[in-house]
C-alpha cells in the first residue's frame, strides 16, 4: 500500500480509502442496492483492507440510518489505533427540525451520536456532507472548532461544496482563528471530470487533500456495463443509477478502459482507479466493496502504472469540452512568460 499526506497536515493516509456505504441497510432502499452487508461481511472486508495496509476508513451518519457506523465500530474492535477514521454529518438523522444541517445544535448532537455508534472517543476526520444554505460558516466552523478543542475530533473537512464555498469557509477560519478544512471529498472519475474546472485548481492552490468518491462512477466503469447490457444484474447501477452520467459518452470511455486493461491484463475497474490515483492533487480514492475479491482488485490499482499511450487514450475519450473563462484564460497564455 502507498500513503500520502492528508492535505497540509502531518497525517498519512492510504491511497485507497475503504468506503463504508456497503455496510448495513439490508432491505432498506437505497442501501440494500449499494450493499446491505451485515456484521460478518463487514468484518471480513474491513479486515482484508486493514491487512492489506489500508489505514483510512470513511463512513457517514446517514449511511443505512447510522447502521454503517455501528458495524464499522464493532469491526474495528482492537484495531481502532490502526486507522484514520472519517465520518460525515449534514443529512437528516431524525424527524425534528434540528435533526439536519449544520447548526450548532445539530453539529453538537451529531458528533456525540457518531462517537456512540462508532464506539470511539474521537473521530480523526469529521466532514460536512453538503452545503447548508441556512447556516453561516461562522456558526458551523465554530461548532466544529469546539469539537476539536474538546478532543472529540482531530481534523475537519468538507464534501460536495463548490470552490467558492470552500474558499469562503477557509477565509472565515483564517479570520476568526478557527480550525480550517484540511480536505475535500468530491466526485471524480473518467465519466465525470467536472471538478477539473474550478475545484481541483482551488484544492491544489490551497494545499487541501482530495478524497475521491465514486471513482468508478457508481460501478459503471467496472467493465460490467456495455452497450449490450449489464453483465452482472446484481450490480449497483442496475438498481441505483447514481451518480448521473452521459451514458453514450461513458460507453466510449468503457471501450478504452477495456482495451487498456487488456494490454496490462487487468480489469477495466483497476485501470479506472489507477487513472484517478495518478491525477495531480488526488490524495486517496474511496472504494466500496461487497466482496473480498472485488476489494482485492481495487487495492491492486495502486501498483498499476499507466503508460503515456494509456493516459493519452483515456484523456482523449473523457476530456471536458472547453468552457469559458477557461478557454479565454489559456488563449495565448504563453505570451505571459519570457521567451527562451
């Protein structure tokens, strides 16, 4: 396993992060489609990941209505110190008006609830799961800062925010002396490279860690899906069509992934993960698994080195179309630099 610095912190995390969305939720949509695994399977997959050198686990309080956190907590018995444990808050966790969002009330309660379910005294990385249009960053960051000062949280991060929202939050932290976000969890894959426009340049400029969720585009890039149909009718995408993709364009990507995989004698999924891990600014790719053999294949992506030909073919089939102001800012940009 390979490890990388988490943003500008001194903490090191594995380049593959085990996502816990497949744990729990049996018989409860949409989590039964994602995984619905019980304790025995959770123990097996999480144990396999840790034995392979993975030290980074990511879950959320809303995954399977909290069951994911409970399963992870039990699976980590005796191995808690071996991992950087991350979870998230924001989504609705109850029927009350304050059981959602990022108010001081909800943050304080959500921290305690996650600690209890995870059966731990501290959360290594606590992340807001989305943007809250009702709560100012001053309030949310103040509440998160309190959790850090109380020793309940070690680092804070964010997920699914726009670049301007993250920079605004960093500004609030700097102005008020509050703990800053150290990482961003965002969707990124060969089927969805949108964050390259604004988010990725900002992340690299601000020295943040980038944790990629759904690097296989909800399983669509696994090689199980072709124009002829799904090779595995039990695949997640057959029941939960998320994240959104341009199917025809993504079928073209799958064709290239399959060809590149054949050259290396590996799966299309392994190639797709290796591409994400090779992108500048990416700290870790979050993978979920329903089977140990699926996890083993994903873990092997850290050892796959793509050739210049591979990268050129994958870039050509997945590149974003030009968009303003990007195309204007790169127009004759070379004029700004001294000529040799």
